[in-house]
């Protein structure tokens, strides 16, 4: 079965950190660029970070630049999103997605991140 499965979300206090993981099964991530999105209640889905297939290039939304880091381990078929200095406005469901030639190919089911004291 081809799927992406996110994990690592949870409840964290402002200023805290989390590491999200996205594991692929049924296919190899090696040839895909990968993205992390998030969607907060009542808001549109937002592209948070991207990484190329080799991991050599990354991009971030202005709202998370300097606080979040996207990385990948192709040997483990996994993509990560490290979240630091979390703020209440980072509260959202975080999704990973694979892309091929800029086209979205697979989505995960999401993992909830809640930043609250």
C-alpha cells in the first residue's frame, strides 16, 4: 500500500520544540521532492517547507524561516520537520506530501501540533 504516515505531533508549550516524521511505504521517496504543509482551523492550507530529492536545497515560508528545519533520510525513506521556538500560531495539522515535476503525488493523513501554555 502506497502511503505517507506522519508522526511526532503533540502538545507543547510556547518556545518548545518538536520533530515531525513522515515515513513512506509502498514506494521510495528517493526521486521525489518533499513538502510539509500545515492547516489551522478556519484557515487555508499553507506550504511550510520543501526539500529537493537529494536534500541539497530547501525552502521555507517566511513565517517559519529560522525556526523550522526540513531534512530527509532517503535510506530510511523518511522526511523530517524540526520545529523550534514554537508559537501559538504554529498550532495546526501538519501534512507531508511528495511531488514529482511540481505535481503533488501523495499526501499523508496529518499530525496535530498544538502550542499552548
